[in-house]
C-alpha cells in the first residue's frame, strides 16, 4: 500500500512510503508499520486520512485505499 506523506514527514522520508499490511488491517496496524520508517514522535501526533476522511485507529484499511499521514502544522 502506498501512503502519502505531508509536511515534516515528507521532509523526513519523501512524498510516499510503501507498506505491506495483511487483509483486515486497521489504522492502528498501519501506524505500527509506519513507525519502522518514520519519526515515531511525529507519527504519534499525526492524523491519518483514508479516502479523504480522517480515520481513527479502528478504521480498516484496504488495498486500493488512498491513505495519507498528516502531521500537525503551525503557521499564521
């Protein structure tokens, strides 16, 4: 599954990362897999969007879903 990254995560790892998840995996499992390649402190504070909607950790992710990790940002 290709996961889109934004802001500081994109700076750290590039625009996308590829992860392999079993069928029926949830956002929680996705976070655990992403923690292997992304800064965990930033990942823990980041929102996950699945198919353009914010998703909680119990949301199932499927092959073909558009998944994005959106870290907190600041600005004015």
